[in-house]
C-alpha cells in the first residue's frame, strides 16, 4: 500500500504534484494498492496459503478478493468505517505459475479542515485483506496488511516563535516574564517551607524520580570569557542568574529568602550540559522560514526597541538561525543581507541531575502542577537560558531536519528499578514477578495509546520520526534509512518480518509471552534454582536490541544502565510550562499504569493465563486501534486518583485542527 502524501509532493521544478493538489483543494486523501516492489512474492504467498495441496500436474481455479477499508482512529468514536473498495481476481493457475499480476486499485476519503460538516480525526487506519475461494472451499483465514495514515500538514507548523528561538531583546516583556517566574518560584518555596511544620495532613505522598534531556542548538561558547565548554557557559549563566535573583529579594535582611535563593541555584549547578553530536540545525528551507518570521517579527516592532538598531545583535542572531552543517544554498540567501554564515553549530543537551539528586514528581499531584521539579525546569529555561540578565547567548530548538523529521526533541527517563532514585526503598521491596508485571502493564498501556499521544501532543514534524518511531502492534511500517517523504520504498518479505531488528514489537511480544509461559509451567523447586530473574529474562538487553531496539517512542534499553524507561516522543520546545507538562505526563503514566488495578485492562488480556500469542497480539492490536484521547484523559486525570494535573494535560493538547 502507498499513501500519496508520503511520496514526493514536488517535482524537479518545485511544482506540487496532482495528488497533493487534490488534497489541498478539498482534503481528499488516497491510498494506492500497487502491490509493492515484492509483488511476485506476495502472489506466491497467496498461492502457498490457499493452494498448498496442488500438485504440478493439476490446475486450480482461485478467486481472490482484495478489500481495502479506511477506519478513523484516535478519538471517539474509534474505528469508524469511512471508506472501502475491493476487487475480485479470478485466476486459473498451476503450482509452478509465478507470473500472476494483481491489478492496482485505490481508496479515497476526505479530510477537509475547512469543511465543518466533516468530522476530522488525527489519524486513519487503512487495512488491506486478501481472502480467496479455492474450488468449493471458502477460506476463513486471510492475508492482512495495515498502514497508518496521518493527514499532511498544510502551511507552517503551529509553533509560536518564542517556542523555538530566544535571543536577547527578541521579545517584548521577556525580562518581565523572567522576573515573574523567579518571584513565583521563590514564593512557592517559601510557602512550602512554612507549611512543613503546620501541615497535619494524613495524605500519603508518593514520589517518582525522573531525568530530563533537552536538545538545543546554540553558537559555540565564549572563549573570550573563559568558557570553553557548554558546561562552563551554563555555570557562568547560573551564577549571573543567582546574583540577579538575589537582587530581587524584597528585603536584603531576609536571611531565609536569601538562603532559599542559594538553594535553588545550587540545585541548578547539578545539571549537566554536553555537546550532542547527533543534533544539528534545521533543514535549509526551515532555517530560511524561521529567519523570515524573525525579520517580520522585528519589522512589526514586536521585539525590544533596542534590538531594531543593534546591527551586531541581529548579525549574531542570523548566525544562530541560518548556520548549520548542511550549507545554505545560495538561491535561498538571495534576500538575506550578505554575511558569513557558519557551516557548523554547537548542540548542547541540557540534562537534569542524576540520582540521588534527581528531579521527582509527587502524588497526588498539585492542581497547578508546580512542584520542586517544575520550579527547576522553569528556572533553567526562563531564569537562565532565556534571561537577558543571565545570558547573552541565543538558543534555538530546530524543528524540521534535512530528512524531514525532528531537528530536536525532549527525552524523559522515568525511574523503574534504580534504588537510589525515588521511590527508593519501594523499588527493592517489590518482588520479581510484581516488578515484571507492573512494567509490562506500563509498556502495553503505552502501546495502546502511543498513536493517540503522538497525534494529539506532538507537532506534525515528529508524527513518524524514525528516532522515536511509533510502536505499531501490527508491525513496523517504515525503515530507518527511509526519509520521511519516501516511506514504503523498502521491500520486506512476509517471512522476513519476524527477523526485523528495529521497531519489531510483534517479535518482542512473542518473547514476552514465551517467558511468562515458561515461568508459569516451571516447578517451584526449579524456580528457586533459576539463575536469572523473570524481570531480567523478559527485559533481556540482547533481545530488546534485536527486536524493538532503542529508536522507539518508548526506549527500554535504558533499563540496564540507568534503571529507567525513556519516553522519547516529544518535540523540543523552549516553553517551560510545556516541558513541565510533558514530564508530568511521562512520570504520571508510569505511576498510573504500574498499579495492579490496571492489570485487568492493560496486561491480562494480552499475556494472561491461557491466552495464546495470536490471541494476545490480536487483542493488543484491537486495543491500540480503539484507544482515544478521551479515554486517556479519564485515566490520567481521574478525580478520585489523578496521576497528573488536568491543566498539564490540557497544555499538551496541540492547538491545531486535525
């Protein structure tokens, strides 16, 4: 199957293709069934499946029915049938006949964002079923293929300019915002300290630790100021921010407030900043578009008045925006004032402290989502990196890379088994089976909601990013070496699927099923002699590497070195409230789905009791297809036992129509 929006949308002259024009005109989407580059192999599979009892001396009549259906997913009502088409192929074949050719056909449906009568969905599931009649036998089993279709975005991505770029003077009122954040954080810390001795609440507080990684692009450190690394640059900025914040303490004789300020910035010094080689500036057209937006922004006097006539500051800003390893073509720079554009950039990645000083969220969560972790995130972004009183270095989070995927992203490591991080002693008190089942519940829950999360929380440039690929229960749909607009060009034969070593959730599911089945049938005496725990067997590093690998929306390979699972599905942003909301979601997701009360819905149907591999996988596929954003909200923000503040969930919903 081929989704036209994943093909080249422009020809060699830069003209939009006919299929994309049709989509722009009235929202028509189309999936073609052209049987792919492994057409002959598929035909042979049909013969082998339905005519296995043939001998070379006989001929058989075979009627093949190929039906393609389109289902709406991601919101209620899920799996709504929107369109279908089918063809019937009558064949007379011999066992040695391998020259069968199936005729192509397609299916169309509408996704018109301008038509109020059309109910829009964030994603569509296209399913191809091939069944047959062999003689008088009507075969019940069928060959099935799946393709997830995300409507292509039109126009610019829905980022605010301040989400992706900051530089001194670029935004009016930016210093006022930094002041407000600093005052708010200090006031909350003071309130918490004063309530410690007076709070008689009997509510049990739970904590879960996490680590945050934020990818950025900046100009190289200032060697003239004795900063040769980004870590040194960050430390220098933190100390400037400390001095600035101390100057904002209302009463200089308030020793408690001064002490609190020092505590806040001492904690920021525990953050680590390193150069991340795999991050670069955005694709040249994306850089130019950002440059044009900035120039429009300055021309409309939406920046600080001091920036308009500051030639050097604008020159430096242009270096940050336009520079990059992939050189800007001269044709794109024809309207840019002449200057030397650097061909390399620095890419510092900001990482929160390691255990035992890690960030953590508390449960039940505060209604406003503000806790020590969110305060630290707000201070790093709004109090240090985006504070002209602390830093004169611009910072950007590039959006679209040169292969059409994310330029930068956010990763959140949530603690699972590290005893030095929260919940600390609770990690070591759990039994082997309990720890295994709890994490499996989290993983299967994530698989169910992965596409819902991606389409509702993420911008379109990361919906099918190869570095945090969707965890399709139906199997991988694109490979690592395919750029985003050429998915589906690699031929994978049916018998090769189980050997795919990237994004192969089905292969890992079979491994999990076999591990649990072996454990359940093992005698008690043999269980005690077993040298490897169930947890280590299920989450074996080599098995993970050879099935789903690291490059998924949920990375399990961090379990062995760090004791965490890594949530990779989020575009980078300089919006501290959005970053904090995402950490709340990731930590809250683990806290919620690891509870035994979730097992009946997100564990036992897939691997429980006498459930076969085929039945369990079929149920997982069905659960993923029927998951909706409404269901996710109820689970995460339930009034009786919320695992994240509702305001944080609302913040994550991208402000764009499907």
